C-alpha cells in the first residue's frame, strides 16, 4: 500500500507505529516524499523534452537572448517558500512535543555501557530488556558508563544520544503491546553491532507482574551469578553457557581451574582469586592474547563481595560447557 494511505499500525516504509509520536513523524515523512515525487517527475520529463527539442543540430539556431517571465518566477519562489515554512513548522511542533517531558511518567533509569543495556525501574528491579506499560507515558533517564551511545526504538520513532558525564532524558508513550527492537545507534566500539535488545510493551497487569518478578534476585548462588552476568554488562564481552558476545573478553566456558597464561609471562590458576582480581582490577593480570583487546572497566564499588562470589559460582558451573562456536 502506498505510504500516505497506510494504516496507522502498518506502514510501507517503516516498522509498525507503536508510539504516539509515530503517526506525526510518518505523516511528515510521507508529505515530504510525495512533494519530492510530484516535483521530481515533471522536472525530469521537462528536462529530457527540452534537451531533445533544443539540442544542437545542423541548421538549428537557438534564441540569442534569455527569456524572462515574472509571474512564473514569483510563483516558483513564493509557493515553495510557504511549503518549506510549513514543513519547518510541522517539524518544530513535533520536535517540541518530544522535547517537553510530561509530568506524570513511569520513570526508567537507562544505563548504556559497552555493549549492553541496563534498565532500572521504580521498585528497584533491573533488566537487560526494557519493559514498558502500554498507554502510559514513559520517561528514560539515561546515562553512559563509558562512551557515547544512542537509544533508538524505530517502532516508537524515538531516538536520543546518551552522553558520558551527564543525564539525558527522553519520553514516549507506547500505544501497542508487543516486542520491538531497541538499538544503540551511535558507533561505540568492537561490539556496537551487538548492542541490541528489546523493548517489551505490556498491559498494566502484566507489566506490574514483570517488575515484581524482576525485583527478586534468585536465591540459588549459580542462578544469581547468571542473573548478575546478564545485568552487569558481563554479557556484552564474555560468552557464557550459550549466550553473550564472543569477545573481546574470553569465554567463561570451561575456564575454571585451568592455567591462565599472563601477558607479562608466567601463569596463574583460574580460581576465586583470579576471578575477583579480574573483576576488581582487570588491568592487573593481563591474559596473554588479550593485550590489545578493549580494556575491561573495573567493578570496584559496583559489585558487592557476595555478588562477585555468585559470578564466581556461575563461572565454576560452566566448567564443562562448550566453547563458543565461531
Ligand atoms: Cu553503544
């Protein structure tokens, strides 16, 4: 179906319209597209026609003076001016709407970190996917732990940079229940292309259930380690079990108890000491072969001893897990 006639929830060019911003953004896009098509076609036809009609050929003598038509020139200056001012106006109104935060919002703290997303909710729950309530204004309070990232959910037509050293805000209201892609859309290093997660829009009842569930850290120590692995950005660089990025960090699978060759020569055993050193002071014992890999940030002050022990237990449980398939 042609874009301008497209249904609110299904467009020709773009993903499903899933926020209150989407119809306005798509409308302006369609209008600009159609204006371009409507002018492009007759201009190209006229150009080709004149090229043929007035081509240089034996016996043909062109006009020696330039012709002038005031009415035509005023028309093709004034009409496009009004069109451009209107496009600017529509764009500005849309931009201001996105820019003005509503007062009663469901707030989510967003942390972007190479190369994972972390979302914190009002009840303290944390997740690596963004959960949202349908029909409710959501405000993202966003910060970066390292470099410049950018939050983008195409279905919401909502995008904003996340800048290190400050909080950036954005808001939107999801209008459709479902699962939508959430991208980092600012190049941020080796695994930028893998910095993808989902925005999951749920009914009020489901959403509250999800938050309650997410708030609960698993009791089992290995489960808790996996839970932390998914939420504390380990997943962005280390492969574990059957998930996570394949690099730049080494895989957790089958590492426990093995010797670790060090960049400076010698080796240490992959045990409790090695894991806690690697987490708290990652630059202390460089593993051979990883000297030039993106440096791991220290988790000093970010993970409690008990949490480091849970991650250690999780790594230990992966002793006989398969290495990642390249
Ligand atoms: Cu990024």
